[in-house]
C-alpha cells in the first residue's frame, strides 16, 4: 500500500507529457544547472518586460512554435516556463510529442517566481 501511494504521489508531480512539474525553488535550481536550456514560451512582449536570465523566447501560441522547436536539440534538458503554467504545460506536451525527453515545467509560472522575489532581466 505504501508503495502504491508513493507511485501515485510521483505520478502527480508530472504533466501528461512526462515532463516534471517543479515548484519555484526546484525550478531555480534546475535553471542554474550546467547545460539546461531555459525556455520562455510567453509572447515577445511579455518576454521583454522581464524574463529569467539566459532564457530563450519561443512563443507557444505563435505560428512558428513547431518549426522553432524542431530546430532545438532533443537530447538537451529544457526548463520551460510561462506566466501562470498553462502555456508551458502546452509547450512541454508538444515538445514531448516530438521526442524531447528532458523537460521541466515551472508549475505556477513566472507569477510565482516573482512572488518569491527571484530576479528577472529585461531586454
């Protein structure tokens, strides 16, 4: 019974794509890891207002999202975020469906990042 509960708990921490949903502190640790690519899937306007340092902006709702992710290295590890977590979940689902395997999703988005007084850069 304890094993089943553990399995259910772990399954609850992932989105349907197999991406790992992370809270703010775990996501901050993830983006600081060597080799992890931080991907901001908000609009370019939102991105320019403030983003996590080193992030790449590919708008998940933009017409070129699928072609832009097709150019990314599927063997790399990606930390994906948006404003609230909705669009990043869509993005990791799409990425997973095309063969990406190392995906982390900021569960509650940049709103929670800011609520925890973590830094953003503006471009």
